[in-house]
C-alpha cells in the first residue's frame, strides 16, 4: 500500500493514535525537533506529542530529526 497523506484537527497525539488504530497502521513516522536545552528535555519530555505517540502506539514508531 502506498503512503497516504491525511489532514485532521484536534489534539495531535490523540489524532495520530486514533488514525493509526483505525487504519491498522504498520508504522508511524514522526518528524521531531532537537531539544532546545537539556533541562527542557528532562522536564518536559513526557508532555510532547512524540512521547505520547511512542508510549501509546500499537505499532512501531520511527522518529526522524531534521
């Protein structure tokens, strides 16, 4: 099956996870940013979209930093 683009509105992590479940996704690919500071990473990582998706996804998640 070829890759597919989709536009939805709502809480990003929740929407990504719902669409992945609905479509029985084999893989989720996320672009992520480099943390601005080490302190920000350690204190806020649990609140990021990537963290929520990685933690709750039922399929593998590939993160790519540009």
